C-alpha cells in the first residue's frame, strides 16, 4: 500500500527557513545530515508517520557532479521551492518494474553517525519537467530511526500530512500512481506539488511554492 512519506522543500538557507517555519506555524525543524556523494544535506520536520524535508546544497563543488545536487541548486536559483513528493512502499521492485525504472540505493549519515539506508525509484521523473512523485522503501534497523520519528519539540501537535494538491497532467499522474487511496488532489497548475496541508491540533498549516500559510 502506498503512503505519503515526505515532501521536499528545496532551500538555500535551512536555518532561516526553520526559523520562519517555527514563527509562522509552531513546527520545528531539526538537523538531518548529509546525502553521501551528492553535495546535499537536509533538515527534517518530523510529523510521526511522515515528514517535511528541507533539502539544501552543502558542498557546491560536489553538488555540481551529482544529478541530485544540480537539481537542488536549480530549484533554489530563484528562491526556495516546494519541489517534490515522495511516496512510501514496501514493494520498490514492483513499483520500479511498473514505471519502467530501476531501484537506486542511497544513504545519509546523521549528526550522531547513524547511517540511514533506503532505495528510491522514479527520481528522474520527479526531477524532470513532469515533476511526478517518486517512491521510497526504507531499510532501517529500528523504526525509531525513521526521520518522521526524530525527537523534536513542536509548539503545536502535528498529526501528519493531511492532503496534497498536485499540478500537471492529471491523466499522466493517475497512470504513474496506479491504484491508490492517497489524499492527492489534481489541480490546474504547473507540474509538481502545489500545496501541502499539515494537520495539527491547532489547525492546518499550508506549505506552498511561495512559503507558509
């Protein structure tokens, strides 16, 4: 069964974005770590069974030699951007076969030295003009290593990502997703995630291409 795993916001300055997020929503971002060999790193907004990833370039030279690093650089060239949606699966091989791709192993080292490992598929489509969701299967030694469960002190109580509005060709999106019960709404807009609703005990926080509402 597919589930929303996380959304990616490409940011030039994660520290400043974390301050803005806390001021406007009461949600707290915590340092994540570095993606090996890509020149990128992240901060995490843990939401329990999902999370928001603030992805940034941490080594511009290394990023220039990496597809992911160049993509993050391009995304932030004209400001921060709601950039991608990642869906969680326990059948990454089956998903990859269906969409005509291959699983790709990746890892990230956290600040405490823990190595998190996972497999992705569909990343090239997410980084293309189609802006389609990509897929992840985690390979964790402990469920508490999942980024959405990182220790954090929010000023509000989040219950996860409530829904996502998605732009682009709705038929292409439907074909890409296959059978699902995901809270994804197609809207007439540029391809990719256009608005994300995070449910909290104090109301809904909206993440949009231009910021937080």
